[in-house]
């Protein structure tokens, strides 16, 4: 299962991988115009810790993790 959203000029790709009935591991990947030198894994999938999650919660935590990563790259949104 996949979902894509845009945030501050970046694209966040969220992937859910089933682990058991109605439970999923959440992964996200960010792609965007800026390649900051401090970014260790540009374009790489990153697993959200603390799972597995229900489908709705998995999408939510992966989107928030992606947004937080972008906020670290770009700094505060003023």
C-alpha cells in the first residue's frame, strides 16, 4: 500500500508492509529539490520504529516522520 504527499516542496512516499492481520510496518522516503550535505540517506526508504501499526496509524506516523525529516533539512517554516 502506498501514498504520496507533498510537503514544503518535497515529496513524501509512504509504504505500508503487512506484518499480520490488519497490522503494518510503515516506511517513508523523501525526495525533493534540495540535497543538503547533512542528509545521510537521500531517496532511501526509512522504516518507522515502534510498529507494527494499524493501517490508519501507520500512514499517520510515516507522514509525520517524513515531515519532521524535511523540517530538519530546511529549518523552521516561518
